[in-house]
C-alpha cells in the first residue's frame, strides 16, 4: 500500500498531483511539493544510508540543509548526481534515487562489521594505523580505504546540462525569505530600493512553512503569501526561490546558486540551464538566515527514527507525513513542546516529554500538561534500543549539576525520538567575510557580534527566535539598509503584524547527556553522525594534547562531511569545552567558510567548458599552414607553437635530425610570431632602455639591433631578447614568448612608479607582427628572392642590423639576427600578411630544400651554440655572472638589479655556473632535464645526503655533433672543465658525464657572420 | 572579491586588478650609496602593518595604471584611493 505514513490532510503538498519515483529500485509514490525525504517517510522508509566510517544504519534525520544522513545518488548515466541530500531534493516524476556507502544493500551492508572493530578505529586512527610499512601506502591502504569509504559515485561521462553565470548589482540583498527576510524586503522594497531576496527553499516563508503560528489572527503562511504578492508587484524587487547564498565575501559580494531546473527532472527541459550562479555585488546585505535546531547528544543517538524536534514538526506540518506511531520528545527548552503538541494534535502518541529541566513554566508547557502528555521533568534519555530503527529509550533522573544520572531506568517503547538541545543561529554568511561572534548564554549558542561592511543580521540568525521579534528586526534591518543607499530614514515605516505573546522559560544548556559508564566504555554518543564522530573522540583528542577547537576538529574529523557540521559542531565545541574544563565562550567555534552547502562544479564553470573555452588559446597567423603540414604543437604560455613536423612514418628523433640537418646544411624556416614584441617610443626611450637592460643602449645607432638581458631588482635574470632601434626615439623590443606580459608589466611599473618623469610610451605589438625566421647557409638566397629594397650583402647588411624593405611586395622589416648560430634573417610583416609572405618564402625556398622546423629543433640548434632560454635555463635564482655574461654588465650606468649583483650572495664563489655536459659511457644517452649531479659515483649506496653539485637545465640529442648534449648549472662549473660528475637516476642507473663549455658548435661564430 | 576604485576608471571588481604590495617604498636614488643591509631592507622587507595599510594596485585588465590605496588589513575596508605621486591621506604613518 502506498504512502501508509501520509496524514489524511494538511501540508503544503499537492495531493492532486501524485508523482512516481524509485528508491533502491522500489517504485513509490509521493506528491508534488514533497522532498525525496518526505516522500520516503510517507512510504515508511527511514533507513536511507550507511555512515562513513562504521557503516551504521542511518535514517532521515533533518528536514533541510542540516541533514547529515540522507545522502543519495540521484539518476544514472551522464546526469547522475552523487551525494544529494534527500531533504533538499524536490520530488519529480520518475526520480531515481539510490543509497550510497553500502554494499550490497542499505539493509544488509557487509562493511557494517567495521562497527564491531570500532574500538580499533578511534579519532586519528588513519594517522596512527596506516603508517607502515611504507610500501603498503599506495598498494594496500589507499585502495582499500577508498573502496570502503566515500559516498556517491561521480558520473564518468560529460555533464549534458548547461550552467550559467550572471553578474548583478543591487542596493539591498536579503538572504532568507522567512518572516525576518520578508519583513526586510517589504521595508526596503516599498521605498524603491533595488532589492534581491533569495531563499534556498522552493517557496518563500521560511519557518512559517512548517509551523502553526499566527500573524494578524491568520496562519503565518497567509501573511507570507500576501507579502510575496506585494513584493512581486514592486518593479525593483527580484525574488529568487530555490537559490542558496553560499558565499559572502568582502564589500557586499555574495555568490548565489539558483537551481533553475533541478526540480523538473534529471536533465534540463527546453534548453534551460540546470543551475545559475549569481555573482551579486550588493551595497547592503541583510542576513535573515534563520537558525538550526541542535539535537541532544546521548548514547546511541544515531538510530533511524531519532530526529531534531523541529524536523519532526516540519514533516507533520509542511509535508503531511506521520514520522512515527509513538514518540518520545527529549528537550532542554520550550520549543520541543510545540513538536509534542504537533504530534498529539495529529493523533501520534507521545509516550513522554523528557525534559532535563526539573521545572519549566510557559504557555507551551501548560498546553502539553492540559493535553495530559506525560512530562519527565529533571530526567534524561540516556540510551536507546533498536536495530535498523529506534524501538525504545532508557530514561533516568539527572543530578542537579547535570553531570550524572541515577535511580531507576525507565524503559519507554517508541519508534520516534524528537530531541531539542536549543537552537544555533545560522551565522555562516555573517562569518564568511570575517564577522565576529560572541557567546549568548540565554540561548547557549553563538550570535553575530561585529559585522563586516554594510551587513545586518535580523531574526533567528541574530539570536532572536520569537516570531514578533524576527519581524521587527527584519523591518529594522530593511529600513537601515534602505537608508544606507538613500531611501528614507532608519525609522521603520511599515507596520508589524500582530503576534501572540509567548512566555518562555529558560533553556538548560546540555552539550552531552551524562552516560552511565565513563566515556570510553559508554555506548557511542554521536556528535557528527555523518563522520561517526563521537564525544569519546573529542575526549581522546583532548587527552592527547589538542587544545584548539580547530585542531580538535581536524584530528577527529568533526564537521568534515558534506553537511559541514551544521547539526553537530556547536555540540562538539560544548563537549570540547567540557573535556578541556573551559568555558565554551572561550573555546569558540571552528571557522565558517564558503560554501554554505555544496555547489556543483558546473555552476562555477558556467559555459567556459572544454579546452577551447576554458583558457585563451593564441595561434599565429600561419597556424593553419602548420596544421596542414603535419606539425605537432606544444603550448608556450597561451600560444600553440609548432613543436616538430614529422613526415609519415618518421619517429620524433628522425624528424628532429632531418630538421636540424636541413637547417645546418640548407635552410630552415621557423614561425617566430609568438615572440613578445613591445613598441617603445618617446624622447626618453633610449634612457629608459639603458635603465632596464644591463648593457649600454644609448650609443646604439638607428638601424642596429642588440641582445639584452633584463634583471629583476634582486639581480636575477628575468627575461632576454633582441631590441632594434627604429628611430632616434623609437625601439622595437622583443621578449621571450612566455615572458611578454610580465616584461610589459615590469616596464610599465617602473615608468609609472619610479620614473614618472621619463617620457616613454609602451605598446604591446606581439599580435600585430608576423615573424618568419630563416636560418641556414641558403637563408640569404631565399630572402633575396622574396625581399626587395635591401642590399643583402654581408658588408652592407651585417649581423645585428635591420632594414625597412618590402617582402613579396608587402611593407616589412628585415632583421639579421640568429638564434641557431647559422646565417639568419627574420622577416616581420603586418600580421594579416603573415600567411601570404610565409607562402612566398616557402615557394622561394623550394629550390634550396627549405624545411620548416619547430621549437624542438630550435632548442637543439640554440643549445648546440650554448644560447640560453630564459625560463628554461634560468629559474629566477640565477644572475648574469652565473652565465658568464660579465660582458653584458655595463659599469658606466645604473640599471634595474645592478645593486643586487654586489650583494655577498651574488658574489659567492661557490655559486652554480652555466656549463655544458656530455655523457661518457654512451655518448648518445640523453640525461633527463632536471637530473641532479653529484661527485659520488655510487650515490645510491653512499650515506645520505649526498652533496649536490648541480642540475641539468636542458638536454638533447645533437645529430649535428653525433652525440647528446646537455646544459647544466654546476657549482664553480667554469673552473671544473673536464671534471666528471654522476647523475643518479630514479631507476637506479647512474649516468656518467663530463663538464664542457656550453658552446658545443662553431665556438667562434663564423657561420652566422657570413 | 574586493571592490576597488581605480582613480581613472571608477569602481571595478578585484579580478581586474593586480596587487603591488606596500606603497611609498622609494627606490634609492643612488643605489651605490646604500649599504647591503639598507638595500636588502628596500628589496625584501615591508612593514606588514595591522590596520590601515598603504598599498599599490594596478588596473591590469583596465587602464593599466598604477595607483595607491589605504586599506584596513583586519577588515579589508578601503579608506582611500589616490593616484601615484599624490600625498597619502592621513599624513605620516
């Protein structure tokens, strides 16, 4: 029979709209307006999951974001979502849900035997148990733990849904649409302020959805409906239901997650986004986030059927569900008496109200007495019975100090325990940006103290739980927020609805119900039921020396779960205070951090999905040609650069050998467009370059170019490149491909902050020029066929000069520079002509055997010449002297970084210096880049640590030389020529190598100066 | 996500800006005249103040101009924004 636990009437469900769903394969029915949790309870299903560590049976516990237990896997295939809280999952037709963390089924879970060994699994057992042997870490421990632990399963296919992001500004953002939030929105909205009101629930009303309080003589929800209707009519008010404010950052920035179509089915209908992240910048923020009831902590308090009292009331009043047949209400305050009345009024037998307070006197207590509900004043539930569901409780008398129980044990049969230990204001969002909190003894919890920025707390989240007070505080916060943006004064203009007076008696703080046996031997008292974390764990942590609540949390894993300890953490702090013998006000809470509830990755990604949209990709004008000619690419910064061009059937080594042979013996062409280019102009351009490069630049004439290195102010090499003088007041600067943005920023910073008197203008021109680099003995022949207007002879156009010209009829700059050691030219043309001129060069080069080469061959050719690549051979900790670049350091002027070169550390004689290496045993063996170099031949057997003498920065096979070559940084390397070093490898091999000059090929530079 | 007022462009999100550390640390005019210790102090040591702190920002995804700000390092509240070369509000720190 379907929905046996559904009440005959009542609730905010639509009984005319039945919905069919499945849970663990069983077909069930619920109604529109149900959550998965309420629908399961309506069908008499309360066992939904197994706990994380001990695999104990766990039921639906809460009724909202706070529920630590009701994790389910919803759907299957690409759209499946792991670890949804059933309490926040709206029911839809065809919903498929399954339990997580149990095998083979939630009722019979093999791993439940871990519960028998639980004495062996105390807090910190991971740290203590799985330490040795080390070889078991990744082979035994990790796979086993991963199999046994963890909850749902992530989908393996791409998410089929779309997610959106939206940026919005508003005057007043109000989080929470309960009585306080609605009142604030009315007050601010009526004045014309631009208001956003959001609430995580599917409908507005907050606590009024789930209780039976009256406003203006009508059910509270009627007042809420009227308020919502008025807000809907206000043009500047935006209402967002199903929207969680999950992060509150500085200066009024709040992140919201709107679940647009989650409630409609597994995948979004009609192309709508599944979820939308709102990034709101609010001038004023009103927090009306309510409070969460904390349960009482007693032995075996985790059995299915044990719930916070307010959750019981919510299931009855909001969902029309009968959560049990016979209940015990266990409380330390008045609010749970309302739950007893809710149960009683709906024909559910209340076996007893067990109240830890010997005396209590209030309207609600009187009503319970009138209904003749048995009240055990000054008693406590000390233990429970049951298998997969609670079947009874043990009740004993509590002593006056509240730290012991005595007397006869009363056994009460029940299938439902509704417990209340008081209420915790939801101060998460208040705390995210650094708002402080203080302990309020009257409610035995933490309330907001100093808010950050224009943030106001109103209602239950501010520690004010009475309905009338919530509304007044909401109106006041709305008025203050509106006044803060110039809409009226801080005086309340709206009128508060009338509420009944509620006399209350004070609560009796109780973090942990005393157990009959001392803590380690007593049955488990769960604080965090998702992580199986108990009061014994907190006591153990304190005994082992932990004092800070932050450390106790991390040692015990309290509040580590997907619920982030919303039910348990304040109890945990109270129990830690008890164990430490300190005041809870001093112990405090752990830090509240975003996100309030878990946020789907998709909501952060939005539409920026996939390699094309996730990050900018930069391609040169000739990119398609490279693709068409079989290039493989490598990423350099954001650029795609041709890596090498293998011919069909060719290995990488064969391709590189061919490319470098052709370049050394005929002519090679390289796309150099990615090099950073900065146009430097102004009357002080020469002076500026003189200050940012280490060498002298003022005397370089127009028409010439020069290699320069730039240092950071700490004296370390930052970047290098060739710059050319275009005119007296105009330079064309080049940087490394990956360093372009950094260099531009560096230059701008010095111009604006240190030398604002210099008249210099910088423009990034990297994308405006296409650069075609030709190298090899036939480079001049090819250039001659393409370029006109320049005398290319060595005498007229020597190395390190440039000329204006035309290339294939297009205006061009021709540079005579070389990064390969060969005769070299670089043709620069306006980027849109890049492919056109490249085609002309390619055509002209055919008769000379022109070959395109990529970055790998470029690296080999430059390494044969000992040319460095900033960022590969340098790492921010090496200075120019380490590279023997003394000749580039001007003594006649100051430049950035110069002073640092005379610091004692820069002058140290045992610094690592740039050298070459060749391998000895097998001359063709390539030492891995990054390999360490030692003097000890048998480093693997030698006592550790083995003194380090250097490391390899670049390493290649040189077909030109017929052996491998490496560049390395070696201590005092330049005075150790021909010394032998050893490079021990991870696989046990040791590579023997000899120190050489870093210039392996054509040391006199005769090939490039022809 | 801080909200920052570029003196040229107005209020913008933090993601448009780069941070430049403590402001008003001037590069020694004649680096040779300072001792190694003074140079190291210039290079490596900031005041790391608690409370109002003068710091540099650059509107790197906007006008690319550097400017100064006064920010309370405990609350992240900005007290002032001012251009390079302008006197900091509030006098000596």
